[in-house]
């Protein structure tokens, strides 16, 4: 199947990601079956789409006619079989629990037409395992959008062990048809099914680093975020954690501790905050306070002079070289493209690190590893040898 043959998509899960992805697909003129387990969740998804489109109309970025056409492309469902029975493509956006996803894939496979491609919006988890739950693993792929899908441009297209090139290409080209409120969406191919894929995999050791610094009382989160903001980044690492949700961070670390290294063990502070229900933006309190969901006030004058943002860049580069060694992607430029389009960075880590010199980046990683006693930060052979073709 080719991208132009995809006329109808089912979104399985109408939460934050599902309704946002549905909105983009409907804006591209594709019919969308929006499914969730309860009518109230479907209705909530639909009303969020309407609200978001109305904002665009009020800013005169969309016509009222295009808004009604987009809404007209969306139909709600609470019976999975009905939602997937006549579609060309499905995108699962249910909670990040592997067993649940495997169960959903099995059910979608039973009811979706034979030609349909089945995608997952999983942030980190094994596309191969979801594919193995179906009778069409060649047609199962990861299609990882970022939050919120209407603003973030990156979409990772992930190959499971059995995903065919035809499925990869159709999914890649489908993303090329999508435009969100910021512009044309950017697909990046992930050629191997590895935990966290590209963007979140680079974020995993950074999360570990800032978590450990906080856990050991070595930094003040506001001072670190102030430092990062003072060099032009829209958000510091601690605010990002709160924004994403401390529950999501906890599950992410648990997954990485099982799949990458036990060194990703969930730190005490993160456990405690989860137990206390302080999950960040969604609960109004996390590392920072989010009054009524508004962003925390970070006093830039408190920037920590001892925190060097290049440490984070070095950690990202080192992780990127692991992806090159694993064959997840061939090119550091693709990794940079993923980082720039998936978050708020203006320049990718490899472009930044090249100016510093690979030997210095490697030295910095080794120093961090020794200081914290965490082997994961040790530089790879690729980085040590400077074997990086930009
Ligand atoms: N939130 C993010 O920042 C983000 C970013 C990228 C990817 N993701 C991934 O997207 C997926 C969804 O995340 P979210 O943030 O939208 O979560 P969410 O909790 O907002 O939405 C999940 C939805 O799935 C529904 N659901 C529960 N059980 C279901 C089932 N059996 N079948 C279908 N739907 C079911 C829930 O009712 C809910 O509406 C996860 O895999 C997550 O890792 C999340």
C-alpha cells in the first residue's frame, strides 16, 4: 500500500495524543475514526479538537469552512471492531503499558481489513512485540508523534524486526502529507526497534543525569533550569519532567532500567513524588508549582554558574553514538533532525559537539561517569575514536 491509498485512519485511544493525531489527519483530508473505551473519552477528545480548531479560526489561521470540513472528517466510536473494520491504517494511542498494547494489537488485527497497516504511537516500547501479536507483523510499524502533535513537527517512523520496507515507506510518506499548526511534519526513519527510538533514547541518559543530581542534592532544579533558559532554551530539564508528567518519567525509567541498564533505577525523589500524587503540570504540583496549570516562574537571575549545559549535550552525543553503533540510524544528521524537530532545540547535539571536538566530548562523558559512579555515561569507542561522519 502507498500513502495515497490511505483514505481512512482509526485512532485507537482519544487521549492527549490520540485526539491530536486525529486532528492532524482530519486536517489533511483523511477520514478519522476516533475510538476510546468510553463515550465520555471520545466526546472529550472531539471537544478538544473543536476547541483547538476554533482557536486557529479566531487567530485567522484557518477558515471556518476548513474547520467544519475537518470536524466533518471525524467520527467517534466505542466499539473497536466497528472503528477499525473499514480503515486503511490504524494508530494506537492507548496508555504506555506493553501488555495492554499487545492485547489491543491482537484485537485490531482480528477486525481490520487485511491490507491495513497497524501503527503504534508508543514513546519507547517494542514495536516488534506488538507486531508479534498479529498475523501481519510486516504491516506493523511505530509512528511516534510528539506532544502536542498539533505543534511538534517530528514523527519517528519505527521499523520492528519484521516491518516491511513498503510499510515503512507508506508510513513515512503519510507523515509527509501532514501539516500541523507550525508547519510541515518531519518524518525520521528509525531502522531498528530500540528502547526510546531516537529522541527519547537521547533523553533517557539526560533524565538519568538530572535525576541523580537532584536525588543527591547536588543541584537546585530552579537554578539549573534558569541556566538552561538563560542560554535561550524554552524549558529546562526539570520543567520538562513536570510538563511531561512525573508518572510518565517514572514509567520511562522503569522501562529503561529493564531494557537498557539497571543504572536507570528510579530515584527516591521520583518514587516519593509519585506516591504523593505530585505528578507535575497535570496535578498542579511536581518539582515546581503549576498554578492552575500555568508554567512555573523560573527566576533567571538564579542561574547556577556551576552547571554547564554542554554536559547535557555531551551525554546526548554519547548516546547518539550508541544508536549509530547499533544501526538504528546511519547518520548523526538524522539524530540532529530528530532532536531539533522533536523539542525546542535550535541546533542538534552533533552539530554543537563538532565545534567542541569529539575528544573533548569523550573526556567530558568520562569525567561525568567517574564523578557519579555511573558506567552508562562512559564514552563509546565511536566517540573516543572520533569516528563520526557528519
Ligand atoms: N503524552 C505524551 O507526552 C506522549 C508523547 C508521545 C507519545 N506518547 C504515547 O502516546 C500514547 C498515549 O499517551 P497519551 O499521553 O495520549 O495518554 P492519555 O492517557 O492522554 O490517553 C490514553 C487514552 O487511551 C484510552 N484507553 C485506555 N485503555 C484503552 C484501550 N484498551 N483501548 C483504547 N484506548 C484505551 C484512555 O481512555 C485514554 O483516553 C502512549 O503510548 C504514550 O507513551 C505520549
